[in-house]
């Protein structure tokens, strides 16, 4: 199974673009910071990840303000067929309450 859920905020986003088939695509960079337990110790985890939202969700995705913390759900895939870089393909998102 290839499913990713991450609580993050949008650090930067691009204007809506369209594929040759007319599918709307929204691109962004998400940023995440949390504390995770590993080997019985707390570890600070920080990362940025490239993300896209395609289709009907793309316009709603671009309406999210920068810095607003959300829970994003989707999957990982190569940026393109010949790339080793990964992109987070967002299929859903919702607001989240922080502890």
C-alpha cells in the first residue's frame, strides 16, 4: 500500500496550470515539524516535500492560506518516469487541531 498522511502547512505554491488533457494541477511545497519517538528517545523531525493536487481538489487546495496547518492524505510517486525524486500527490485534506 502506498498511502501517506502528514500534518503540514503550505510553504509556497504555484499558480494553477493545466495538463494537455485539460486537468488542473496545483503545485506546492509543504513543510512539516514534529517530535517522533525512535529508540526510546524523542527526535525532532523537520522536512519539506513537493506536492501536487490534481483535478477537482486542485482549486480548493490553492485556496489554503500559507502557513495554515492541515492534514494531507495522498500517495508518493516519482516526479516523472525518469526521476528518482518523489512527489506527494494529495488526494484529500482537512483542517487539524494541534495539541
